[in-house]
């Protein structure tokens, strides 16, 4: 898989809206743009602190997010199609999502 990356944005909490639910994740959060196999994607790296959040993300097909740092909105995403959710060796949760076509 060929991937290129953009400069990441960091925050301290993110509001995630899924297919049928929403929740807030707090902690060290990084969002970066990547191109994977010619498709523009967002890659969210979240602390994996709540098993219910992990299960909800693995079960969802779409996500929209608002990233904040010190209560300032840093980025608001369009509706994205979730393409991959996995737990890293460092204990973080990585969510990769692409624009709906």
C-alpha cells in the first residue's frame, strides 16, 4: 500500500459522531491526512481507554469528528466512511476513514 502523509493536527479531545451514536474521547489525539492507494483519508490516533468506544468504532460505517485543543476547535471533518479500525502496539486506537463518494 502506497501512503503519503500531510502534517498532523493534535488535540486534547475529539467529539465523534458515528452511524447511531456519539461520544467524546479525551487525551492525546492526532489527526493526519493520508493518501492510501490513491484515496484521500483521515487517520485519527486516539487513546484506547474505553472498550465500548472501540467496539462502536469497529461496528460503524461512517464517522464525523470535531477536534479541539484547549477548548478551541482545530478541525471539523466532513462525513467520512470508516475503512479501518485497529489497536496499535502502543495501546492507541487508529481509525482510518475516507470521504464518502
